C-alpha cells in the first residue's frame, strides 16, 4: 500500500475515533468580544467585496488590514510578498506559537448578482479588460480573520502564547514565471524569528450555512498550469490541404487529453483532471492560422504519480500533433501542491470546533479537486485547512453557484460560524479554553 493510500486509511481511522462533544459557550468576556466584532466583520466584508483587487494588486485591502492590526497594538509588517501583511499578537502568558491565515485576492470575473454592494470594479488581466469580483469568498476570509484578531487581542492577557496573523496575496495563481503568494511569503521569511507549531486557514464553500467541513488527509488537489502552442502552416480556408490546420490539431489534442484521466490513470489511486480553459487562434474567418495557443489546468491528489501523469500529457500532445504534421511546445508550471491535513492535528482542531459549534455543525467530507496554495504553508508548518458553508438557507449544494462563478454568494450570517470555529481552534492551542 503506497503512502497516499495509507494516509487515506489513517485519516478515516482518526476521524472515526474522534471523541464527540457537546457545544460549550465561550466565556462571557470572549462572547462579548465576539458580539462586538460581528457588525464590523460584515462591514469589512462588504467593503472588500465592493472594492476587490487582483493578485499582487491588493494595495487598498492590505492598507486597511494593516491599519486594523496596528489599532490592536500588534507588531505589524507590510510588503511581504509585495502586498502581504503579518501581525503578531503576543499573549500575556508564555506558550506556543501558532499562525492563522487568510487570502486577500479577487478574480477576473464580472459579478452578475444584485447585491447592493456588488462589485463594479474593472482591471486588466492577461492584457484583457476584465471585471473583478470576490468570486471565491476571499473577502469573507479577510473579514473573519480581522474579526478574530479583534477578539483575540481583547483577550491578550489571558492568552498563553503568540498568534501570527497572515494576510496573504495572490492565492489565485502565480504570475507567469513568478511565485504565488504562499510560496513567496515563505521565501521572504513570513514568520520572522518565530517558529509556529501549527497554522490554520479556512475557505468559503457552497455548503449549508452554520456548518464547517473538516477533511483529514488529502483534502484539495495539486494544481499546475499547462501552456500549449500548436504550430501548423497558414493557408486559405478554402485550401486546407495546402497547409496544416492548428485549430483542428488543437481540437484533437483537447479530446486526446481527456483519455488520460479516463483510460490511462488509476481513478482510485490517482484521480486527475485535465481542463483546457483558454484557446486563441486566428484573426479572420477564411484564414487557417499559423498557430493556436491554449492554456489549461491539471489537477491531481496523489503526488507520487505526478511525474508519470505529466509524461503522459506531454507524450499525448506531442504525438497527436505529429500525426498531423504540426509541431507543438508544452510548458507545465507548478501552481499548488495537494492540501493534506495531518489526521492527528485535524482531530484536535475538529474537537475544538465541536466544542464551540456542536457535533452536528462539524462535518466530514471527501477530497475535492480545486487547489489551495495553503499547502505550501503546510510544507513548512503542520497545518489544518477547513471549509465553512456559505449557502443561503434552503439552497442545496447542487443548486448553489460554485466558487469562481459570477453569481457566487456568501450568506453573511454563515461568517459567524467560520469565526467561532477559528477562534475555538486558536484558543485550544494558546492555553485558554475560551
């Protein structure tokens, strides 16, 4: 049995053995701090939603975050990974160091919802004029962590340890030839002289409000970007035999790539997805162009089969192109590695969340194929990542707009659940129960 399958089995065992618990209220002072933070959390979220910023352009967002952390008398560093912000809260008693992380960037998506605070922002992405939207819930992540900072700072004297608040830019993907936000923050010594023993993060997910989903072991896929340039021979559209049509070759490549997940990889041991999301070629209806460019994403859960997967992708593309006389260039660049929650660390976080929310509110789940560069923090520090449900009441998961959709929706009362889960997990580590 490989390491990947062993991790799955261990993850299931730990989850089954986790001790049920009843929800316990936070202490009166902590609960008062939570109630004080809730209205501001919603205000922050709406402001960020209305003023979204693309990766490495989170200038306004980071300025607001830094001002808030300074108002809480934290040690604050800015400019880490260009627009990242780090705040350090030192408790009144000695104890361990932990880190809490939120991502700040938005997406090149034009919002279609009818919220009074909907985004009308526009910007430039890949040379194109685009709408900008928090279509993945990062606005809520930032607001939740700012609220958590308020609550924990109010309890500073009771805290036994140190909490690092990490506000990360550019989670949504590295720029061409560059690094994404998590890798770059780590390269720029995000933790300074401190060495956290654990790091925690959360993500909005189209599931029932009032719940969190904690998945032990492999939770989210690794994600890499693929760039393909197919070169044929330009000719008149009425004389295709006089050239080599890169559009037809590209369509054959797209179809051939789909046989890799379905016919070449073990669907249980190594589930993968290959998606082509962008095709550009040609300038006129009756000219077969010289080249076609494609971009796509590759997703995988088992890192042990990654190189084999990529060898198959390169071989399939090259041989499909060669069969028609075309040439091809293929580039695969790493975007994110799989997010894997250590089962024992997850079990402790789950118990803390159950203590604050109740057992029914803390659910399990299955690995999903979207990716998260939080995984790079997990390489450096043991870490737990979890979802919190954001669907409006009565909206089933299958009916909700998915992340990255122009109608993605966050039911704002659900943010309180995410906040309480994060606070419970943090307070479990830094010595004071509530």
